[in-house]
């Protein structure tokens, strides 16, 4: 794996960067279906070190895009994150 992409873990209240970690981010497609009929399609997955302190349903920023972690898998020496891209003005709406 190539940890060549910077992930910024965001504070869920103000979307300020709390911690930065390097990750291997790859295009990926997986659907998550919920009981009420919603289907979310992840578009990326990221591989990052175990000590990243990431939680499912936390927000991260990659470049200018904000993602929510829909699911994560812990392996022996890394974590695999499934990322859903929020709409482009998501963080701006929260600030208003």
C-alpha cells in the first residue's frame, strides 16, 4: 500500500481539522441499503494505519471534498474505510 494521500479527520461541530493521517485512497463502488429505503453508494475506500483513531460515521476531508465513513474494517496492521462523498457545499451549510 502507498500512503500517499492526506486525510484530515474533522471535528463534527465546526468541521475543523483535528488530526491528519496518510492513507492509500482508491476508487471503489459498494452500496449500503438502509431499512427506510435509502441506498448510499460509496465511491472510494481508504487504507490507513491502525493508530488513526477513526470512527465509523466520522467526517474526513481529502483535498476539498468531505466524506463520511460509512463502514470500516480493522485488519492486522491497517484499517479499511468505505467513504461516501458529501455534496459539495455540505460543510458550508452546517456553518450557516
